[in-house]
């Protein structure tokens, strides 16, 4: 008889790779040297953050969602979500 609300935890998306980042996971980066429109940048892991800071293009990194979408490597685009 107890009512138990089911809260939906919001998954963020990695800025570089497009991978889902679950609550409490991932790396957060706050750029301090430049004025940014986004105060906090969210990354799935340190590898994504380092590649972003090296200004690598995610369209040429083979494991990113952006690369896989552009080159039609996924059977279903909604599969990663």
C-alpha cells in the first residue's frame, strides 16, 4: 500500500564521443581560461577528455558515435541510446 515514486535518472551525453554518461560517472571539465557558453563539459572517460583537449575531430576517431553515424557503421542509429 506504500506509494513508491519511480524517479527517472537523466543520462547525459559525452561531448566528444556521444556515449551515454550515467549519473555519478564520467569526467566533468570546467574551462577556466576561455569564456565558454557551456560552464561544465561532460565526458564519458579520461580518454574522451584528453582527445577533446587536443582538439581532435570526433568524426575521424573510429570508436565515436559521430564517426559511426557518418560512415553508416551502425545497423540502428538509436541503438547507442
